[in-house]
C-alpha cells in the first residue's frame, strides 16, 4: 500500500512542475548547501558552534559538528549542480 501512495504522489501537479523546472530544485538545494557550508566553515574557524537546540559546543564536539555541516553543504551543492545540469532524478 505504501508503494501505491508513492506512485500516486509522483504524479501530483507540484511534482510534475518541479520535474519540468529542475533549476528550481537546484536553487533550493544550492541555497541550503551554501548555508551549511558557511556555518561549517565559521564553526571550524571559531572553534565553537551551536548545537541542534542552541547549546554552545566547543572543542572536539564543535569540530565534528562543523565538519558534518561542511560535508553536508558540499554534498547539497553537488546535488544542486547535478540537478541543474541533468534534471531531477
């Protein structure tokens, strides 16, 4: 039943429009990627960052969190470029 729901949603007007205009999805992914990249770089430079609930992290936890944000940002930017060139998958 779950696969039937996914197939029905695949043909929704919004998804059809996004499939016809892949640059919109590329732009959304690009903006999110740039934001994550920015927060990852600033967290690495400062040595401290904010966690999920606003708690300030420092030391190793801040470095790991910033690296995760940096890698996620690069991945989203790569996905945005792919979607802009080849279209939505």
